[in-house]
C-alpha cells in the first residue's frame, strides 16, 4: 500500500459534525465539559509516581490490546508487539506501518485524534512520517507527567479498577499528595467467583491475609469482603464492577448448599455445576447488598469470551488481545438478580454493558424494569470494548433514545489502560451532538439550543457527577 496524502479536509474542527446545529451543540456545550472517566484500567502506581514517560511507545503501545490485535492482523511478528528483544522505536515503526491499513477501523480515528490533541500533529502516521512523529511526541512526553496529560484532556475524575486484595497504597499516596485530578478506586471482585479456577484457594488466603479475617466458610468470606468494601469506601470508592466471562450465574440459591460448596473447595474437594450456581448466586447477591448499603453504583460487564488463543495465553498470559464477543444469553439471569434485590429493597444504582450488539434491546429494556426514586437509577451503559466506535455508539444512542431516557444517560468512559485515550470522550461527544443535531434539522425535535445544550452538558458531565456523587 502506498502512503496516504495529507488532506486538509480530514479531521477538521468540525470532524463528525454534519449539521450547523451539531456544530453549535458541540462547540458551545459539549467541548468545554470536564471529563469524568468512571471506568478505566489506568495503573494507580503510575499515577502516584507521576514520572515523565520514556517515549510514545511506552504510553501508546504498552498494554494496548486494540493496537496489538491490529498489528497481528497486519502480519506483524509478535516480537514487535509484546516482545522484549526489539527497541521502542522498532515497535513504533511497526505500528506506523500498520496504521494506513486501519482505515475505517476506529483505531485510525483514535490514533490521529490523540496525535492532534496532545502533540498538535496533523500528519497521517505512516512509514514516511514515522520518525518525525516519534521524535516530536517522545520529546514532549519525556517532559510530561501523567498528571499533565490528564489536565490537558480536562479530566476531573478517574476511577481505576482494583481487586479486593489490593492494599490501595497508591490511592492513599495520591489522596495525601497534591495531585490535581481526583483518582478513586473501583471494587472489582471477579476472582472471588472463580471457584473452579486454579489458584482460587490461594486467592482466598490472600484475601484473608489482607482483611486480617480467617476465612473458613461463607460467613467469614462475607466478613472479609465487607471489610474490604469498607476500606475501599474510606478512600472514596463510589463504584463496584463485575466482569464475567461466559454466562451470568444467578438463580435461586440455598445458603447451606453455597456454604458447603465453598468449604469443599477450601479442602481440595470438587463440586458440581449445581453447587457452583448456589455459591456464585449467593456471593453475587450478598455483594450487591453491600453496594446498596454504601450507595455505590454497581457495574456489570457481560458478554466476552476471553483468552481464546491458547498459544498466546501460554506464552504471554491473559489480556493480550485474544478476547471476543460471546453468544451467551443474559436476560433471565439479570431479571432474577435485579428482581430479588428490588423485592428485598436492596437494589443499588446499576449499570450494565453488553458486548454482543445483538443484545442492545435486551439490555436496554431490562434496565427499564427496576427504575426507582433516583433519576436514571438503572443505566444501560455506553458502547463497550468492541462497540465503542462510531457505529456502535450511534446504535447505542439510538436504542437508548427509543427505549429509555437519553437525557439521563451518564455518558462515556474510556475502559482504557492508556493515558492518551481520553479523546474517546471527544469522539463520543461529537457523535452525540451529531445525532441530536440531525434530528433538529430534520424537524424531529424542537430547535431549542438552550434546552438541548443543557441536555448535552448533562450527558457529557453533570449526570455522572450527580449519579456517582463525586
């Protein structure tokens, strides 16, 4: 493939804004809103140390499985992707070689939005521009801290994703320092549900050590988890998260059967699939009641098949870009879980995210069944992972508008490990304004820019601020 010529019509200030109304909504309202990124995978240690970056490869390619997938699809040797025998520049060079082939993939947009946002670079990244862009970006990053990058993106709050056994020492250090962005932990107890996984008993021991509670049965397990929930809350935690690979396991459960199953596993005995259902259902319910008591929002990320490539799993480990969309079904399990919590008056504010686009309406309609006194209490979350691109966001906004209340939506998140991924909020905001602007100019909604501007500002910022009580 030959090089791509620079085009002055590509990614202008009105990028993705196709009507005059959309331009006004974005430039006068959405663009100025601070960012609340209530779900991401930034490393608290990196934030706390707040050290300048080595180069753009470190901040851009390290841990970014979106880019890794694209490079593999382009036939790039793994040593240039995750290997440790090649230089930073060689890896960046292979990414630059891949970028022209990402046209019509969201990576093409994100790459150039990030280059423009942080470095003022408007050239297309490709082999002919690789060295110049690498040098310019790396020079700035070598004098730029994570805090500075977040401030440049107008980030106000970030919520990291943290295991219950984490001591949160980096969050404590951030809170005690003069860091200008609020950095809060999120409680993510996925490992507690992996009762059949290798290392489960060892994990429970680590939880016992961290909580200083001997775990011998379900009662003591819940006491340990409550201790960790309390500790997370003491450091400002406002959210929990649960990311399940495969089906959501929830059904009518027996406390006694759940306890017996847990004790068996602690003693090295095997348990049946039925016992797993009782254990998982019990723990899911009990944790959800803890979240309700803390007035947290609980998140459920559903619909992935993880670590599909055994070869790369053996060589590199988990989360290296070999996950995909699942075709499991979730409606009945969500209904049973939310219905029991609602009936017991213990249903917390809840956000669900689906990875399979075929289930958009399933998730959107389910969340409307359990609304309460809190505006937007039950949220169908933003387009997630493989869906957080232009088409996925447009469909999510359209379905939410058709079935729920778009005006109460808590908006976008990055779900990212990169300090340079925050232009995804800009991407979402442009798409949001374009959708509303088109309807105005089609005569489908009133041309009241004062009302619609406030609605846009709410979706971009104020709804999240009030919903999570930051």
